[in-house]
């Protein structure tokens, strides 16, 4: 039985360690390619108060070229202007494709991208495009795409010539691109011509630099941050290693949601804890098993076996048991890795490359198993032959205390994991349930792409027709237009510094975020006003009007929002009249603090927000409503595509990675509890066996089953209580540190620790009682028949 428990415990521990190692390796492999250690991303720092803080991930189109010109360490640079979603049209095919960019030709060298077809030397001309292999297949099938033309729609139409095909980008990159257009296309594309001008005004570009291999990162970073290349004392350029972006960067205007170094560290610690728990089980149970082999050892010693030979034999057995456990662990990984992938949304694979990378870990685990097997080997080899052959070996109290101490360590770790699981679940639920200040349920965001050349004036006329027709639908409560909406992130927001307040004072320290919306936008989303009201139509020749949030008013020094209504603020060299102050709401989610927001009226047709009533709540009703809305849109814009998203679902996407982390935490916590329970079960079995005759005598002298259970369980329960006393403050410190990552966080409630304590005590009591009840109910005749 002890060997079986040992193998199961080790197998589970090694399997968990391998799976978590694969996950950690996957997360750390982002943006790693030949030469990636010499590539850095440029980003902005902004002055806040009296010091610089991390600003935007996007920079100016002058940033990269200027850094290369000013610093000899920089040998190349590349600029990317990212496009979220565009529509490709080729003959009868209409393909909507997310994630592409306009890039300098240097991209291929800096990011070590080799073309499957074509030549990157032909790239740097207007209206040239390189397609990913999968996109080329969608557009052209098995035909050779080179030199073919394709139409692309993004605000306006542009004809592009295919000059190359690149491999599909790996999942482990912080910016997955399906196509690359030449940067020179900006100059000829009507929709984006304004971005082509070199200036320090529009920071809508991702910039990367390649440096000499011999440079020191900290020295170059210091030189760049201390040089004001854009002649603005309130902002500066900074750099970060390309390979650090995924785990260590979480700035506004990131290309995609990045990972988290803290999540990786937590899971790494869990992997180590689980492995140590399985080793501790091995030490405990191997020592117990050695007592069963005392007569065998006695005979070997009488026969002339040396102590070193007995130790070597025990270590060889440990190695054999480890490799058996390793084989079982690999089988378990193969079976359960797809299930784990489905939980965490990753594509982890145990292939040859992974196995090679796990060789050092396997060596470490083998070394650990040898060390774990060394103590039982010493115990085994130290038996007195005479006592061993007479069966009179008695475990000393010091050795028993060591084994009990190991059990306490196991439950110390288990308690911390249980507390961690409860805190993570509570924080995720807190983020999900916390009021955000807007009503997103049953609100639909529609976004269309018109696939024909239509004058802007006609688009506006038709869009109003579509809006009016929507309002006539029985299940539509309201319709509004906006550039962005809560949960849409930073991509469709503008930002500015240098706002002049009504008192004439200029704030050039803080960043303010700006977006456009129709006047009824606030009603559709249920955004409340604390002062004033929404803006009205702009009178001819009159001042433009805006709505601010409470955060903005606070930063201007207005404790009473009413005091700022009908006052003027100046930004973008335009004077704006404040018509209202809206109540603070979480535009970016609860992971970041509420930022100062400005909303102004605009007739753009970026997103149409549709508030649906309860009549469309059923699945069938919702499907019919969506079909009718799409039919209506197609009747107004026949040659077009239409996409939609539900705002509440979109808002929750930002918590996806936290939910996945919570699931992974739960899975491995349950596994750690099981391994700890296995060890406790094995030790309890041994203790009951050791005290079998004592139990028999106590029963004969009148002890009740309850008294015997109390006798057997007391020591183990005290161990758990001791582990609780030590573990709870440690768990509080660890989880409190983790919660500091969130701008809005739950409390470390007392009941979390109470549940952890009760759960641990129950697990220990059930595990111990399983064996102790069996021992307490045994007929004393069986244990005393030889006395």
C-alpha cells in the first residue's frame, strides 16, 4: 500500500509540475526569436505631479527615426500603424480580417520575418501588401497570390498589390498580424493621409528599435529618458525589452491584452509546492515502509551486508520508483493536458521540444527524489540486526516528531493554497458584480463597413435613415452613436494634455481621454448626470459643447460640479462649453482607476448602440431581432458588412485571463490537497499499525470507540491547528500583495480564513478517521492473540 501511495503521489506531483512548467514556458516564450534580445519597444512616459510615470504604449511617427538619428547605439527602427479590423474584397469574396498594420520595410529584418513567397526588398512602395499564409489561402485558394491586386475597405477603399506571403504568426507574440501594408501607403490612402505627416502631435504608432548587441540596456534607457527629443518637458520617450512586453507591460493602447508576471510567479510557486508535497510524502511513507522491512535488513546485516550497500540499494529503489512515477506522470500529462488547455484557453503541447526543455527539470526532480530517498535509506541502514530480527524496533519520539513535522509542513502549504483559491475567486466575483455606473445589459453595438465609394454627406443621410428605422422597431428602446463604449479599451479614445481651465490655469501634467457620442448616448447607457445635462445641437457660429465626468471636475478643483456648468475649457486650440457633468463610471473596467473623461458631440457613424427591451430576451427572440436589424441595415447600405457585439459580454472579456488563472489555481489546489491527504492517510495507517496492541488493551480495559478515536486523532488535529496558526498570517500577506495589482479590490474577509481552517480540519479529520475508525472497531482478540 505504501509503495502504491508513493507512486501515485509522486506521479501526480510530477504531472502537475510538468503541466505548470509548460504553461510558464509558454508565457515566457513570447516574442522570442533570433535577435529578439536586441529589439526594444519605445513607449511614452508622462509627467504626473513631480515625477514621470509610465504612459502610452503608442508613440509618434517621428519617434523611431529620431532615436536612430540621435543615438548611435540604435542601428534600425520600425514604425507600425495598427488596424483593428478591415474588409478584403476579391471578386465575389468578402473577408473580414482583424489585426494588421502598416509597417516600414525594416520590419522584416527587425522581427526576423522570412517570406514564403516574394521578396521584402519590393515592399517599400505605396499600396504594397504582404499576406499571411492563411489569409492568402482564404483570398486566392491555391492560386499564386504574387502580383495580384486586392481591394481593402477601412473608412475608404484602397487597391493593394500582393508582393509577398509570410508564415502565420505564432500565438506567442504580443501583436499578432495577419497582413502587413507598406508604411508608404499612408500617403495615398484617403482615410489615413493625416497620419502620414511627420510630427510630434499624433501618437498613434508603435515604435521598435534594434540596437547593437554590445550595448547595456540600462545605460541606453538612461540616455533616452534624459534626452528631450520631442522638446516637451512633460513627456519623454522610454524603452522596454521586446521579450518583457507580454508579462510586464500593461499600458494604455496596448496592441492586445497582455499576460501577468504575478500569475506566472504564483503558478510557479504552486508547482514547486506540489512537487515538495509529493517529496515529503515520499520521505514519510518510505521511512514507514522501512520499518516493515526491518527483518529483511537484519538478515542482510547478519549475512555481511555493509551499511553503504544497504543505502545504495535503497537509493536505487528510489530511482526506479521515480522513473515509474515519471512514466505514469507523462501519461497523465498526455491525457489531461487537452482538458487543462480548454480550461485556461492555451495551446500547450508536450512535444519533443518541450521534452528537451524539461530535461533540466527532470534532473532536478531526480535529484530531489534522491535527496528525499536518502533519509529513509539512512534509517533503514541504521537498524540493529538483533532488534530487527526479534521484531522489537520501536520508532523513537524524535523520528516520529520529524514525520509529524513533515505532515504539518504539507498542511501549512495546503492552507495557503486554499486561502489563495478563495481570495482569487472572491476578487473575480467582486470585479464581475461591482456596479460600473452604466447599464450594459441588452445593449448592442453595431459596426458596419460600406464596400463602395459613397460621399460622406450621403453616408450621414443614410445613417440617419437607418437610425430612424431602428427606433420604429417594437423591441428597440433607444438608439445612439458613439466612437467608443465602456469595455472597448483605449483604441478608439483620443488623449490630450495641456487643458486650460475656466480660471485660466493650464493643466499640462495630466492625461485626459476624449471620445465622441451623440446627445442621447447617455440615456441609452443609463449614465447619470450630477450637474447639468447632455449637450445640444451646436448653434451656427457658436461654441462647441462637451460633457465631463466627476473625475475631471475634481482635477480642476471643483468640489461642486454645478460650478463648472456653462464654463469654458480650452484644448486642441478650441474653446468648449461644459453643458453637464456625468457621474463617474468605469470605462476601462475595475482593473484601472477611473480616468478624467471628455465627451463631445460628433455625427460619426463609428458604432450604433441599440438598447433592446425585454421582449428580445429569449434566444429565439434575440436571433430574430438580430436578423431583422441586419436586414434593415442591408436595405439602407446594400453593399456592406455588419458586425455586432453585446456590451456586457465585451466588458467581461477583460476579466477572462483572471478567470482562467482562478480555474488553474483551483485545479492545482485540489491536487495539492489530495497529495497532502494521501500522505496523512499513509502515516495514519502506520500509526494505527504501531499502536494496534495498545488499542486492543484499551478496548479490553473498557475504553469506548469514541475515546480511542479521540486518542488517535488528537495528535493529527493538533498538527493541523499548528499549521493553521502559522499559515494564516503568511497567506494574508501573500494574497494582500496580489490584490495590490487591482485598482479596485475585495477585502480579505475573516470568513475566507475560517473556511480554509474548517476545510483543512475536515479533510484531516475525514482522512485520519478513515483509518482510525477501522482500528478502533477491530476485535481486540486479533491484536492480542499472541500475548
